[in-house]
C-alpha cells in the first residue's frame, strides 16, 4: 500500500520516515516553514541509528496527492487540527479511502467515521519531538514506536493486518486489536498529565495535581460505561520495548512542544478537555481537569513560557 501521512510532526514524521525507509510509498502533508524545509532539504529523521533524510513528495493539501485504490491515510495531526484535515480529505480523497487515526484523544475517530466509512484507529505510543522546521527526533531505539491498530467501531480486517505488517517492515511494533478504543482510552488517561507537564513547574505539587487528574479521569470514564484496558495491561504491553535514547535530553511531551514552539494553541481540549466533556455529559464535576484545561489554554493563547505556573495555587483552589 501507499501511505499519505497527513500531519508530519513528531508522530507523523516518525511514522512516515520509517515507512519510507522500509521501502513503502509515502506522501507527506505538512504546513508552513516545516513544509518548506521538507521540500527544500527532505524530512530529516533524527533516530537512534543516525540522521536520515527522507525524500518524499510533500504538500499542504490532499488535492496534490496521487490517489490510488491502495492509498491509506495516516491522520497524524493533533486532535484540534483534525476537523480541517478531514474537510480537506473529504474534498479531495476518494470516498472509500481508508483513514487511520494516529491521534491522541478519543474524538477524531468519530469525526472521521462521519465522513469516511473505512475508519481505523491506532493507539500511539511514540516518544518523539518536533521543534525545528524539517526535523523530527525519534526518542526511542531500536524500536521507535508501538502502534497497535483496529477498526472503528471494533474488530480487525485485512487492512489492519496489512498495515500491521507494513509497520513491522518499518521497524515499528504493532498488533491488531478488536477493541482498539479501550487501549486509546487508557492512553487518554496517561495524556491527562500532558497539560500539567506543559504548564506547571515540576515538583511535588504538579505530581499531586497529575494524580488527581488521573483519578478524576478514571472515575468519569467508568461512570460513562466506556471500556478501558487496565493500567497493568498497558504496562505489560509497553514492557521494555520502547527504550529511550541515552544521547537525548528528556524534555516535554506534545503539549509542552506546542507551548515551546509558540503555536498559539494546543490539543488540551481533546486530552484533559475530553474528561471535562464526558463529565458534562454525565453531570459529573471535573474540577481538576477543568483547571488544567484553563491553565494550558491561557499559556497557549498568551504565549506564556512552558512550566511557568505554580500548581500549589491550583491545589489551594481545589
């Protein structure tokens, strides 16, 4: 199959780069300075086995893609950017194209399924960073990612098998999952720390805030009756597969990177904000995640420095 990686940031750049290095056809969709750098110099994938230059077609719209019956879209934008990406794909991609949501949160799959009947989901376990135009840094080696895959709403099929096989060819760990969203909901709970890591000074107060956010998220998803794999299942799945590169400084997650780059926005509304939404639908208060969303939104909108807030102030209000 050929792959259109829609969103060539940390996640998409790693996936697209590895697929290309595995000999598979890849088209990269990016924007702004990042796209300009890719077009001029190729995508640089800084990995544990060296710096690779990925020469692949690059564009900012699905209109430029050479679509075939064997084209698969890997949707790797941040969740708050998914609506624009899906609208572009709806205008220019075939109606029966396969959309694989390699996104954080649990909202993109439903948005994609509204427009495309062949929708799939990936639980993304992929530490990486994108802070420089044209460059993506893969943080783990020798296996850069775990990308388990399943159909939406449930099950597996020939496409999930073929994609898992291609990911293996690319050096990425992947298995098929009958209930992939149960795995993505556990990943959502892990991502409730993203806004805290991005917005608050590290320390005991931030750690306590993260523990409260997680407990609140667990309670809300349980009240909603949504399936979630256990923390032990998730820990067992990860095992020792993802080994951090010793040559890299550990910095921040995807939300921290958004604040660091000064993008003016983040996907917090689809991480902690997802717990807030589920709570509102149930009439279940979510004061901890509400506070994290408000703090992260404020820093993103005002260009505030990452980790510049004091978690003790939030704890006092709570």
